[in-house]
């Protein structure tokens, strides 16, 4: 009789253990799905950065990557000629103050800081994808177009930032994620 009860209790313990393992797996999957949607910054805050960049450098309106002059202006370390600054200032949205060289420099400097913030947010999300915290396939379905366009447009800026800092690892998680989602991007050289 005791042996029979012991066998039943052992069997129930095994079933409990199996259910616990299943629950842990389900929780891990749920957390990954949850992080996929909630890890990214608040949409309204992110949109405000996008609007800011669009008003200064037409970041989302453009079809081409940032120009060499724009990259220099956004990094703020190189001196631009007044004619280059005026040319960049003409591209500003009409609501942006651009009366003098100092106004244009300030706006471009602020745009450079916002671009860095924007790209750092994307890089953090891509690092979470690489580490397995976020489901890559779901993230791809939601953000792939946005990430790819941001990467392609900011590529000259990223390259110059890497060159100036002598740090090839800058924005490498974004680069890896884009390569995973879009295996071939024209003209891209692997850095990893």
C-alpha cells in the first residue's frame, strides 16, 4: 500500500516538475515578446526626435545618405565655410530660426546631438536583439524598414564617427541586425 502511494506521489512530483519547466519556458517567451514591444522608447518621444531631424536635415524626407558637408556639420568638429553653412541653413524648415551663422551652427549642433541620441536608441534595441532579450523576427516585422532607412541615411555619419574616434565598434549592433535582416546591402564591408 505504501509503495503504491509512494509511486503516485513520485509520479505527481514528476508532473509538477514538467509543468514548472513548461511555465518557465512560457514565461521566457512571454518576456521576449513583451520586451519586443516595450523596450523601444516611447513612440511620441521618438517621433519628436524624428521631426526635429527632419526640420533641420530632412533626415526622413531624403532618399540619399547624409552628405559630407552635413556629416561635418553634425559632428561639429570641423570648421565649415560660411557659404556651406548658409547652404545647409537654406534646407531648414521655414519654422527654424536661421538669421545668422551662429543660429545655423547651433541648430546643426543640436541636430547632431539628436541624431546621436536617435542612433543610440536604435543601437540599444539592436543590442537587445543580439543578446536574445528581444525576438529578432518580431522586431524585424515591426522596425526593419525604419532601422534600415536610418542606417542607410546615417551611414556616412557613422563611418566618419568611427574614423574620428578610431572605434570600429560604434553602432556595430545596428549593423549586425541590418545584415541579419537584409543579408546584402550594396557597398557594405563587414567590420565583424
